[in-house]
C-alpha cells in the first residue's frame, strides 16, 4: 500500500466484521459509494466528514406550516 496508515486485514478479521464496520464519514477517492446514511450529530462530531449539511432553524414560527 502507498499510504502508511492503511493496512490490509486478514481473512479471519474480515469474517468478524459487521455492517457497521464498513461505514465511514470520510470515503477515499477510490471508494465506491453505494448508499448514504443520515446522521444527526453535534457539529464538532461531523466536522471531519467529507459531506455534511448544517441545519439551522427557519423563519417560520413553531407550530406553523
């Protein structure tokens, strides 16, 4: 591997992975994105994510449509 911080895992470790282990907030350029998962978290927690949207209150009053 070109990057030192990326290591390949063995077959026995791959069998132990569950679906949550495949999720990432920062996909690599060669990753293929199949799905997106909505995450609601504090701004500080999602700052490092590649894609995020900051939700702010609108101008309508509470209870109005």
